[in-house]
C-alpha cells in the first residue's frame, strides 16, 4: 500500500522546512487513514467468514450427533430377523419423524454404491447395509454414514469328513431310511414318508403306499441324529402328494409346494436341529487339483514323481501315456529285466495283462488305454495304481466274491455289475458311477479292515444293490466313503444298503442329471435317498415290515476315531460355519455427498 502511494510523489530538494513537514504530516495521515479503512474492512470480511465457517462446523457436528444417535438406537433395536424387518417397515418412518432432516434407507443391493447383492437373506442368515444421511443447512449436500448389520459372521473350520455322515451343498432328500446317531447336512433338507421307485425289471414308475408310510428314523434310540440345514428344513405330510411320476424330462418330480416347516410341526421325530448354519460344506476343496496331485505324486510306480505335468483332467491320457513304456519280452515269454523305470507301464497290448485272470501288480503301476472289463481279482501295492484311460466295467460273473485291492483311476465311467465285490481301496472316477448288481449282491469290505473310497467327478447312481423281493433283512454292513462333485441317487426300495461311513455330494448342477425334477422341471441336485420299511414282492405288491431297523437304507457312524486308518485318499474340507445367534454391527466413516 505504501509503495503504491509513494510512486505518485517526485523526489525534490526541500527548501521550505516547515512546508515540507506539513506536507509529510498530511501524507502520513492520509496513508494511515487509508490503511485503517482497509484493515477495518478486512477484519469485517474475516469475521463474516469465520461466522459462516462456525455455522457449518456446528451444522456438521449436529448432523454427526443425530446420525450417531440414530445408529445407536438401530443397533439396540435389531436383535432378530423379525426386528430387522420391522425396522425397515415401520421404524424408519418414526426415526425420520423424530430427527428432522435425517433420512434412513436400506441400501442392500442398490446403485450407485456397488454394494454386493449377496447381502439380505440366505436361510436364517441376514445381512443388510443401511444409509443414514442428514441434510446440511446449505440444502445442497448431506452428511452420510453407512451401518452394516449381520447375524452370519463366517469362519472356516477344518472338519474331519466323518464328523458328518451325509452332506451336500444342495438338496438332501430323505424318503424314509434309518439314520443311526449321525450328523447330516443339506442346504435344503426334505423329509417324506413315501418314496418314488421304478419297479424292478420294468419301466413302471411307482410311489410306496401311504398305508405303510414311515418317516425317516432320526432318533433310533436315545440319541438323535443332528440336522444342519441352511435354507430350509421341510417335510411332506403323509396325507399330501409328495411326488409325481411320469414327468419330463426325468421320471419323478418332487412337489415342494406341499412341504412344510419341520420346526413347530407335529412331526414326531425331527432329530436335533443344529444351532450353527453351514455356508459351504466343501469350502475351497478342488476335486481336479486333488486328483491331479495324486496322479503326479502317488499314482506312479513306487510313488515316483511324473516327468510330465498334467494341467487339467483332459490332459491325463496324453501326459500319463507320455510317461509310460511297455515291457519287452524274451522269445521264451519272460520279461526283459530290468523292466522300464518310467512312472507307468502301458499294458494295452500286453496279453500277459489282459484281465482275463487274477492279476497281482507287484512291480509297477499299469496303464490301459481304452475301455476294459475286469472279471477277476486285481491287487495293487499301496504305492501303485491302475490307470484306465476309458470306461471300466467290473462284472463279477462268479459265485465267489471278486476282490479289488488298491487305487484305481478311471477317466471315463465306472460300472459295477454281477455278483458281490469286496473293495479295499479307492476309485477316482472322472465320469459317472453306476451300481447295478444281481439280486442279493452288492459290496462288502472284509479284507484287511480297509473301506471303499469312491471319489467321482460326476453322478453316483446306486440303482440295484442287494435287491430282494422276498424280505427286508439288512445286508452285511460295508464301510464306504462316497464323494461326488455332482449328485447321488439311491434306490433302497428294491435294493438294500447298510453302510458305516459317509455319503457326500457337492451338487454342482452341470452335465448329466439324476432321476428327479423340481416343480419347475429343473433337475434336483444333491442326495436323494429312497427307502422302504418292508419289501416289494415279485408281483409288485408292497409288503410292510417292522421294526424300524428293517428300513432298507441304513447309515451309521464309522466306529474308529481316526478315519484315515479305515479309508485311503480322504480329502479335507474347509467348511464355512455361520453362527446366526451373534448380531454383528459395523459402520463406515462420515462423508459428504
């Protein structure tokens, strides 16, 4: 300011000292007066700005206080799924009337915040996110804070598979049966006292009669089986229509609309309903990775590592054959020693190993490129495997039990037919698995106290096992661990099945289907167990029996504490558990919109 005033005055000699003093005094007074006026105006402007800023701060503090109070009251109010619904339907309006300027909204699965749609309801699991906003005095902006609420905090827990005897991420449908103090899990669990079946030797579709209907026996003694269900636990009353027949494209149809909640019903045997909810029984378990790892490290001769790398299951045939060699023979028919040290030995064109007799593979892991039928005993060492690059039919045409011992890898389908088969070991099957035994024939697991492990990429169809049309006497119990990436169908109306162990189906609904549709004509995924307490005679007439132990499907816990001693190649699942009793709240930071 002084510089701008000074430049208007020219420097000159001072001749009149008194006049000069007066001039200087007037200039100084002028400058001081101008400066004071400017300073005063600046102070007034700053004071006004400070007043506005203080008003904004006070407005935001008020907004924060109201939002915090409203969220605190929201958290105190919500203690159940019913309360959460009531808050949305009635309380929001009351809160907004109480705190003028506040708006509350349920923003679950809404734009523009990109909040995931996997909030809201999953069975008894509720998760929501609410937006609390207060309109500021400027009328153009809001102070916002989000509040998240859930009763389903999840945690991964490595469970021994045999903590459960039945498990599926989809539908567990139990039409009759005897469940002896087991744990069972299904995303949806359905109970019925009747079961659909196809009459043996025909294509006639029938349902067991209501006159001899029996619901699943979940509490055979003093200890009840424990039921885990995520989405629903339902049953169909005997007086209702539970199934339809002759539907397209699959034979049977479940009429879910006739099923009602088990909890609060008069169903006498409901088992014990677990408090925890399982979000995903199988977690991150990867079947392909598990099978490929076995082929790389365990399947080769003496567990030698493969030289080639299998990227996907589609590469198995190419890579295994590339890591194989054939045995050379002398003119007298004796093998040239030493035999090849490749991870596998190909036997496709080797007449010494054509499965026309009993084989004991003691020195190598054999590979057969093509479809093959096994009709005689096959035994493999623990550190070797038989690889079938195609379909495998195991047909026991002998009156004697056929014995299979070791690990078998089948890239196609697997078929069990004929008479009784004793399995001690594991089958990896990349296709479907079918079980169609002759009458009164099935599986036993008697040798070396080893069980039967079946790890199938596609469906497991148990159509004919210990079929009997003259009695319902329980067959010998066999030890089984059956796992499929797809679904499982069990006919224990014509047949009988008594196992100790576990049946698991991931329920991935792609590829081939089992024999049951829902009311929308969509194939059901999961496990379907059809059982009858009695038998269907040769004329097709249902003959009921007593007691409950004569149910044709029976499953019980494995008695051993460590199931790795009983079964080979058992996977571990990082099961996700959700506890629905603990309501969890969290909030975002404040921000302006």
